[in-house]
C-alpha cells in the first residue's frame, strides 16, 4: 500500500464502520466525492485522509470523482455530526443523511448569492432616484435604498476568517414573557458584528409567529427554514450562510444542520417543548441540547427561552452549568373551578360549569374553550345550547398552543385532568409548562376546570418544579440519570445510565446486541435515547 493515498468516506447509510477508498488527488476532509458502495453510487463526505486501511488493497475501490461543483462540509459541521453520533448512539452516516437528505443533494446547484441580489436591487433604487418623483415617492425610494445599503454593509463588514466574536459565556436560561424583546436586543448586537443568529422553534406555526416579530425588526435579513420551503430556497440560504453574516435564520430543528460560518447567537424558543425531540428516524436527538453543543463548537452565545423551564435546563441552571435570567411580565391569574365540587351542588351544565358561564357573561368578546377528553360533536352541541350566540372557538390543546390567544376575552381549559396521564412520570412537569405557555399567550381571563383542584401544579409553578426535582433525584430519574430506551424487534427495555458512567461502553454493548439480533432474526434493531440531561 506504500505510495497510495487512502481516505475514509462518510456515506448516508447506517454503517458501523467507515469505508476506505483510494483517491490519488488527496481531497481535504469535508470534500464531497462520488463513490460506489454495494453496487450503488453515492455522494460521500471525506472524513479522514492519509489513513492506513484495515483491509487488503484489492478490496478498496477508487473514488469516482471529487465533486468540486459541490461545496465542502465544514470542519464545524463534521465536529457537530461526530458529537450527535456519539451522544445519541447512532452512526455518523445517519447524521449525514439527516443533514443532507437526498432531495437536498439533488437540488444543489449554483444560485445567485444574496449579496449579488442585494446589489441588483440597490442599482434599481439608485436608477429610479435619478428620475423625478413626488416627494413621498422619493422618500420611500431613499428609505429602501438606505435599508438595502445597510444590509450590504452588514454582510460585507468583516472579511471571511477575521470575525471577532464576543465571549459567549454560559448558556442562558431566560424565563418569562418579556424575553422576546431581549431576543431582539441580543440579535441586533449580533448582526451589528457581522455575525448570524439562529432562532429555533419547536414547530412551523410558532416559527411563522416569530418571523413576523423579527421581520419587522430586521427587514430583508430574516430567513425561515422548515419543511415548507423548497430545496432550491434552502440551498440559496445555505450558500449565503457559508459566506456572509448579518442574517437571522428562524427554523425548526433541521435548521441546526445549516452550514453556518459566522454563527454568533442561538436562541431556542420554548426550550421545554417536547417537539424539539426527534423520534423518527435516527438520529433521535433533542434539538435543544444539540443547539447548546452547536454553540460551543462555533463559540456562539446560547439563549434557552421559556415560560416555564424543562427540569433538565432548570437543573443545569441551579448547578451552575447555565446562567439564569428572569424577564417576567404580569400574567393573568388562574381561576380554578373544581368540577367535583360543582357537580355535587348542581353547578355543572354537562361539561361546562356554571362558574364558567357566569365568568363569560361578564366578558365582552370571543371565547376559547380548550377541550381534553370531550368528544368534539357532543361538546359543540353543548356549547351551542349554553352560550346563546356568543363567538366561541373550541380548540384542542395542540391548537391552543399555536393559536393567538390574545384575541379572546376568556380562555378556559375544560378538562385539565387530561394533562396528567398516569403512566408518564413527566406529566406534572409538562402540565406546569403547558399552563404557563397558555397563560403567557392569554390577555384576558384564564380559567381552568379540574377535578384535582388541590394539585400543586395549579399553585406556584416554581415551587412545584423544585419539588419535582427533589422527587426525580430520590427515585433516580432524569435529569439525575439518563434513560436509554431500546427496541429489539418489538422487545423493549429501558436502561438507566448513571452520572459518570461510560456512554461509549454502553453504546458498544447495545450495538453488539443489535447486530447479534439482526444476524439471528434478519430484522432491524433500534436503539434510541429518551432523555439527555448531560449537556
């Protein structure tokens, strides 16, 4: 093998080993190459160069082509992939497939850069200003010209490789309703330095709400990245982020895989939301925790924003891993109606309490009813009979989380007991978070019907979270341990990993079991991680 140049290549496949290839030209790590594996052609990413193969030279194939037409994967991206692979017990090929799915690879074509498009728009405005206009039109054209010029300045202010970043410090757990204004302030500081900001949201609808807020503050500088945009559009955004600063990306968890080169700030909005957890397919990662590591890799500041924190983040703040900042605003008080008591004194009209009806009679405006276990058709009929022509919207809990509740004079949760499934040790924690989120969005009266009015969840949210932390510690549950859920062809097990235990050793054991299962059964084995409080 002397004189030969061998490389290892990442393929978008679940492989427990990294294949070797022969490539005389010696591409750098991160370069894209076309190769053949198992009689199929793939676009791979060079992982290591100048390696000594562990197999005979006759079994090693040549690289078909070094793809100079495709942008290389940066060292920061490779480091991030390596972390996700190790931390979430999956292969780096599965991470590569998530970061560069097939549709994205097929659509990778050259597109005009954001800088060129801005210069073209600036030229149009300047040419228009050479002609005569009414004063109002001229003022508008001048304002547009100046705004475009400022964005060009933000993009080009700092040459590549010379970005001076401020010290990022610890991740900040930011609690309270006034956090959005703090987001805008920190974002402005980041853009003024010629850096980029990433804002993660748990779902698309929440991202669209934030896009309106950030779009007003930073016109023409905000990109929205989610599954609704085309691959061509995603490609253009990726090209811009490789080269320029001064941009804000608002996206769901897949936005973590964008090729950032000047990342200065990461904001995770509603960090407690369960939708940040990717469950299928692998890698099964939590975007909140992955964002913290991405910030470390890029030296970027990280803000975890929430109306009520996850116990993992709260624990990290209490132990000094994170800083904590409260930005509270006044929230409407919660009116609790005990439906058990009301039923005994004939205070219920079907599923709706007379206290709710009395409260509604004192309000002037639309009403939102959030249902739990109620059947939609039956509830709709009841509402029509008791609210006498009032504008009433019936929402599921999921719909309420995404709705703009500020327009309602009254928001009522009809069956809060639905928030407490008996088989979920996180139920109390999530109930506190859900109620805090709904209260934060509500500008009118907030009422909750429940048969558990004495439950501590309905009292002081901060106190119950502290109590839950103590219970989790007592019973050895996250965030004091790490739970690993395994599924071997339908046979499920839950394993506990104690602090300080070797994740690499556990991964090796689980992979060995998975491979043994597949050899014996011909099926596929899955290894997933459920909670990850170690970040």
